């Protein structure tokens, strides 16, 4: 198998065309009000699917896609989120309403200047007043939080209705919105509020994604969830071996042997993000041919280089006891609180408590009663590599 050192081609989509076709067909049907909820492990490809759908519809004249990731927020406040939402909406509709300044500049302008800019836009007087209200309400902490959220979310729908368009509001890592603060954490009440808003959208469709099983369950998967049966749910799973092979061949632009393909699958667990990074690590080795031994070397390099960046940050975000627990789980393949207690020297009750915390953070998941597994199998490989004997 000759290794080509060409730059990566445009990222291919394998084993994702069904969901992309379903989403784009729904989004381009102006009478279809179906929303979607994508869930799956971190780095499994949910964001890539949203971005690809946005790209494929970028030239559609009747559809506007507004994308926001809750994880891109820095301050993690509802104020920051609402400003980001309004800015994204105005920027997306900018050409339609003839907005000639950046949305962030408009939002942060003095009130008189904001009024002057709005008067120059392609808006009726009523819509102009509504846009002004959305901008001012989002930043005014004297206004009830429910009203501020309503004004921000309904801005997209008002613009879409006025211009006879359809807006797709994509909120990536949506359930994490419950952790945003407004003095204290917003909690589940914000999900119920957004559900009510969604029920009143006329020209806007909600499309959400989330990685953490526990928060996705709270948001959409359980009968008591705010969005239960409100959206079309699609689980994004790891790639099957045949698709991992197709992805690798697309990246390397050469055929690979079945043995090599199977090894790649076992090392990456079919996660596209890690498959791409491992291929890049292979290319850095600079060999003329590919072998399973090369793949093992590439994994070592990946764990030592990208792994130190990706996973050290994940580990650092945990408390000391949480770190001790995940390391012991990875190194000794432990799944139960009693065994973890014995390995760490922590009391069983304490281990059980921190396992729940780790579950809320998306680091572990409860497979069944008394059995916890690390959510990311490649993270587990890195922990074994770094802390194993």
C-alpha cells in the first residue's frame, strides 16, 4: 500500500448521507416544521453533520441556517448566549435586510445610533420596532429573563416570516444551556421555556445536538424531558468497519488492506475525529508503504502529541478525586464502585458520588446498575498509555 502525501481532500462524509439527506430534504420543504435532535459521543461527528447541512444549503434562497455552539461561549452566561444568538441571526439575514454593519457593532451601538441603522434597513416599521426590542431586551437585565429569551429567539422567526423564508436554528451542545448562569445556573427551566417558544415558531425549525448522555436525557430522551417527542431524534454512532476503511482510503487516496483497516477500527473505535488524526500521524511518519506496525507507531505519536493536548485538558477539568477515579478505571479496566474504591483508597459512597459527577460531565456513563464505563474509548487508551505500568 503506497502512502500518498497529498494534502487531505475535502472532508468526506461516509455513513452519514442518510441523516444528511433526511435533514436537507426536511429543511428545504418550506411547509415542513420537523426539527431534529442529534446525540452521540463527543467527537463522533455531530457538529460535522450540522456544518455539512449548513454548507449544502448555503445557496438555497429560501432557507437561512443559523448555527451556534453553546460550548463556544467564554463567559457561560445567558447574556453572552443571547447576544451571540441575536448577532448570528442578524448576520445570517444581513443581505436580506441590507445590513451594512457587523451585527455585534449594531448590538453594542448607542440606542440612537441603533435606531438610525435600523431605519436604513429593508424593514417595515413594525418589524423595525421588533428588531429594536429584541436587541435592547437581550441586554437589559432589568427585564424579566423569560422576556429576554423570548425576544432573542423570536427574532429569527419574525425576520423569516417577514421575508417569507424558513430559518433553521441549529444549537450545538444544546443541553449545556442549563449550565449557563444568570446569577445562578439556569437549570431545567430554560429548556421548558425554549420548548414553549419552539411550539410557537411559524417559520423557524429547531435543530439541536448534544454529547453528554445525562443532559441529553434531561432535554429530550426521557418521558419527563422538556423536548420529549418534540423533535426527530437521531443517534450518531461510530462508523462501521467498512465505513472506517472507506474514510481512510479517501484521506490517503489509496487502497488499504483488510488487516490494516481492522487495526485502524480497533484503535479509533470508529470515531471519525480520531481516524483523521491517526491518518495525519501516519502521514508524518513519511513511509512509502503502510503496515500495521506503522499504525502502531502512528498511535504512539498521536497519544504523545495530540493526546497530550486533547486529553490532558479533559483531565485537568476534573477534580483530584475524579481524576483518580478515571485513571484507575482506565488502567485496571474497573467498572464498579467497590473495585474502584479498593484501587483508589476512597470510600465506596464517595466513589459513587463522584461517578455521578463524572456522568454529568460526560466523562463516564452508566451502562447498567453498578456498571460505569468511560465514555471515550480513545481517552481510555491515552490514560492507559500515560499512567499504566
